[in-house]
C-alpha cells in the first residue's frame, strides 16, 4: 500500500474497497486479496506456558530475547510517524476483509495493538471476554448485526468506548447506534486521519482527559505525536515503553496490576510474560529520571506526581 498514507477509504469498481490518495498526481490504489483469519472455533486467551516462564526467569539471555521480540513487534522507537496513537488495545469488527486489512494496517502503524473479527458472533465474544480500550464496530455484520452486539455488551456492563463504522447514512441508523450505546459514529467513505483522531478523542474522554496533552508533575505526554518530555527535555522511548507509560498516564492515580498492564502491552496472540513489566518499569524510571511511577506492594503500579514512595517494594 505504498503511497496510500493520508488516504480516504472509497468503494471502487473492481475491488470491494480502495484506498484513494488525495494527491492529484497519484493514482488510486485498489486493495486486492484478503486477510485470511482463523475460524477454528471461538478464540480464547492462550494459557501461559510454564516452561517458557521458567526459562525467562532462569536465563538472562532468554529474558533479553523476549524483550527484543516485544520491541520488534512494537516496531521500534516511539515516533510521530510510527506511533501517533495512544498505543492501546483496540478491537476491530469489520466483515469486509479488504477494508479490515487496510484499517488494521493503519491502526498498527499508528501504534495500537489490534485484534480483529469478521462477524458479529466472534466480535461479541472477543469484546465480552477481552479488556479492550476501545472498539471500532461495523453495523452490517453477518451472524449478529452490530447494533445487537453493542446492546449485548452494554447490558453485560461492558463500558469500553465504541466507534460505529458503517456505510449507512440515514439519521435513523445513527440514532439506533447511539441509543444502543455507541460513543461516536463515522460513515463510509472516510479519511483514515479522521478515524484516528476520533479514536484518540474517545480514549481521552474515557480516561476523563480533555486535552491531548497529559501532564504529571514535570512529565508531559503529547498523545498526538507520542512525544514525551520531562521539564521540557525530550525523552526517547521504545514503542513498548511508550505503550506502558501511556496506559499508566491514561489511568493516572489508579493502581494497575501486572495483569492489567500485561493485557495492554501484548496483542491476543502474543506469548505473554509478566516478568517483562518489571523490566519496562525499571527502564522507564531510569529514562524519566523523576519520581512518578510508584510500586504498591502486592497490588501493582501507580503513576502520579506524589513524591512519597514508602509503599514501594
């Protein structure tokens, strides 16, 4: 999809969806082929492999390799071009495989951890069992329609923000979506930049943050550019480190367990290891050089500007 950045998603003859570049000197880029997803039953969270955990704990080499693989998956340093998003875990439910593939690529390049589903049944199951920070949900889904999926989530007490994505443009469809519990609505065709901006806004509102800049004492995080500064001095972080810091910042003052952090550091299919959290926390404390990340004994970690760390282990 070279040349398709800054694009709008448009239906085009000969392909179910196309990426139409706004620059007049570049031709449209039709999406061909489709992502093949596993359909072998419902997806459940993979159980951790004790042998792998033992190897990581017992071997510094294994630990280093594990961290390297995480950062390789996160695609290197946190920069505006690679990680313009808030680096949180997103569920994408879209039955058009070409569009799903294009959106998943855009979201991943923006730094989000993305799980996907192609029908309402699988999408409902994932949203009901996994801790997503936000959902992008198409209304016209096979098996179970999007409005029904959303109503079931809300009745079950699922509170993650949901952005409806659909080709329907009638006002009555929009009302039905909002009444079912949607937080925002985006009609096809649309620009990817608008979708990403709306997603960032949903995540900020869900965390009770109005500004795109999050400040904790001398620490400042610009969620639009993924830029981190301390007393005005830029701090260079890897994507995995930024993802962890961003999640802590969006839950400023809350105590988050290692499990909470692990579930938002990895995607669904990645082999998770809770020891990695301690390593990244140590790295963040060293790079930031300020006393804002606190360990609460037996519970987890908290990000705030309090200087007291008597509860740290």
